C-alpha cells in the first residue's frame, strides 16, 4: 500500500499536548502488515476497570468484520480494551475475517484480564485482502507489556494509512465543578464522506457517565463534526467513532443526557470532535486547500446540508478551487444538482465575502479579481443563500489535486 509522502501544508509543527486520561493506558508497535517495516501498524488501549462506551459506525452495507463485532457488543455498554491495526481493512474476507476479529479480541482479553466481548476491534487499510492475524496476535504481548498512559503519539501514528500526520486533540473541562479530561485521536485522509462515521476516531474521558448518556452525546457531536466533512464522497467500510468513559472523575452522578450540568462537557466534546474532523479534511489525500461551505435559507437544516455536500463533493468545484479558478458557475451547478428546490432569483453566492451572484445573477460591476485572490489562498469560504426557508448548515471539504489521483492510482503498490 502506497503511503502519502507529501506532508499536508496544514500539518501542525508538532503533535498537540495530550492530557492523560486516568484509567487509560496505550501502546503501539510494528507487526509487519504495512510494507514499510519501520511503520507502526498496531495499537492497543487498555482500561483499568469496566469502562462505559458509546459508538457510531459506518452505514456502508459492506461494513467489515471489525465493525460488525463492535456493533454486536456495543449494546453491553462497557469495554476493557481496544485493538486497532492499520494496513489491512479486514473487509470482505469472509469467515477468515470474522475469525481474525475473534482472535484479536480473544488474545487482547487474555493479556489484560478481560472477556473478549469487552474488547473493541478496528482495522483500516486495503479492502479484500486477508488479514495476517498471526502477526497481529504475535505482537500483542509485547505491546500490552509496555502500556503507557502517555503513549498518545505512537497510538495515533499506528492507526494511520495515507495520513501525512497523526491527529490528536485534548481538553480539560468540568462537570458540576469537577475537572474532567477529554482526549482523542483520529485517522483519515481518503474515503471520507459523511455517513457516520467517516474514518477511525477514538475519544477517551475520565467522566463518570453511563453509556446511555454517552451515546446521544457522541451521536450529536458526530453530527456536528464528522458528519459534516467530506474529502471524496466515498464512505468507508470501516468507519468507527467511539467514546470511552473510565469514571475516574469524582463528580456527582448524572443519568440524564439533558442534565444542565453537562453543558460544559457537551460543548468541549463537540469542539474536540470538530477539531479532529477538521484535521481529517486538512489531511485529505493530496489536499492543498481547506474549504468551508455555509448554506442559509434552505427549507430545513437537512436540506441545507444536502446542498452544502453537493457543492463539497463536486469534482468540478473541487478542481476549480485547486486551480484558484473563480468559476462560480460550478457552484451554481452543484446547488442545482442537490435535488433541493431553488428559486433562481433568490440565489446569492459569496466567495471569500465577495458577492459573485445576487438574486440569481452577477452583481452590477462584478470584479473577479478579489475572488480569484481569495481562491488562491489556503483557506476558502463559500457562502450560499437559497431563499427557501430558515435552514442552515456548514460543511467542510478540501480541493482535488493531481496528487489525489497519484495516491489512489497506486494505493496497493
């Protein structure tokens, strides 16, 4: 599998400061799935006691064996560990794929003193190739013997495929006056389209919240972040987002997701997920520009998102952005193909704050110069008002460059 070698222009200078989460230890190593034997490709996270868990997964009808395993055991609401490999997606491999998941979960459970159903499993990489599970199982004892509460960087690296930088985010917030930590990591660069999930992402907190509270909080956070990004309109077979709460924070018990004492925690979780989602877009395969698309005046928020994603997923729009071409007619085209009702005379479009269309036509004296200047920058803002109602939505994407084609043309070589 070909790794993306050109570092994203949005790559941070350094991995962020990641606050340790009491009750969580991590480790990573090389088990040889990736062709480059120097690359980490296996990570484990272990929890010192039963930990509440929530999750959202791909809606793909060809979801892989790891996703099926996680869905099946999520209803129990507790976890003791997580094991993730990169380089091989373990998708569409039949009984061998299911057996591999059971072997990974079973061996990890043995090593940390848990039950297999308490271990969540994920794989990412090439689809349709049998996972060399013996290599994974052989590497697990070494990883679990050296787990560390601060091994976030290695863990984030181990789940990467065509990513050019590891993605992490960490905040300290509070619940009812008690400090609470939220720390997360994600991988994603290609095959990114909103249909939760859109990649692999794992978030950990020491909050003392049951799964019944975590699940709606995570679903809401995902809808505002990971379900509002796209790189290439393709939904992965392996997409997973999970939230683990160890319960070490000693705040008052909360059993209702609507409890007002959750306000700060909810806002922090939303912000952290949005940060990770933005990092995924900024590391889109071959991406050179980060694009924000704001839609207003739609019949509903859902309609607004549909219009926004129609623009964000348009190859013609994305290639125009890559070339800095102020061809706003392509935006008009993408709005029209969304399937949402649009009155031409109500359509307003701004690019970088500059009006390119008002009431369905170019504004008097339209000057393309400042628009082209904005399009040439690293960050592009597109705003569209359709005059049909009060629905609003914001989505994020990146441009399409020649590098995207190069990466995906030789992905397996």
